[in-house]
């Protein structure tokens, strides 16, 4: 367990703490359980451990997403101790889903977040489906919508908050967030 020093660091200091920084996710691999963030002002890469991400309510984060963190220096380098916010990555040029989201901006903004669970998601295929509680129809979830929402992958059974519109081919997620992240936002607002 190469990166378990995160738990030791928190125990030594009585929980997550550190300096506030903003950066960009360089890469994150949920299978390996870690990734790195590059601070906006430069400096060494910041280790982002999956436990810190899970404490924020997510199991993945998209490469290129902007992220606000608390970090601290350890004997192994700079490590994230807490995620404050994850901001959406910039849309990819030429993505058909970006065009749909831009055209339906008023519908997207008016759609409430609904609680849902991931039915299945295949990152290599670039899509999957979720079920909104109390509704029988599947909701199509495209990998580009995940990326725009700051996520990179979903696991079966994972709790989500989704904004859904009725598209040409059925119900489609136009924004996806970890359920816990939406609860924190609602509590703060």
C-alpha cells in the first residue's frame, strides 16, 4: 500500500488540514487509487489520493478539471488533504453533446438535480445509463457530459445527482454530479 501515508498524515494532524491551492488535474487513475494535480502558480505535483476524492463524494475526477484543494507538505512531497471544489473541464471542440447542451441552455438551467444510481457505465464505449429514483426510463450518460461535470468514470450503484432533458433519443443526462457534492452545495446555499 504505497500511498497509505494519507491516513497517517491525517491522524498525526487531527484530520484534513493545510494550505488552500487551486490547480488542474494532471491525471487521475481510479484503479491505481491516485493521481496528480498541477498547482496554478507552479511548483511540485500534488498527490491526490482516492480517499481524499471519496471524502468529497466522488470516485473519479476528469483530467483537466480545475480543482480547489487543501494541501500539506509531507516527507513524500505535497499531498491533498481535502477537496474544496471541483470545477468542470472545458468542453472539447466539435463534440456533438456540447452543441446540444449549448442549444438547450435554458432547459438545462431549469432542470432540477434528481437523485439517481448508475446502472452501468463503460468508459471505453464512452457511455452508460443511470436510473432516476421513481422513474422507469433509463437515462443516457455520455462520457463527455461526465468530463464537463468534472468526472471521468462511474461505478455501478454509485449515487448521482443528474439534470435530465428529453432528447431526440430519450432521456439524457446534461449534467452529472456526485450526490454528496450537490448536498454540500445545497447546504451552503
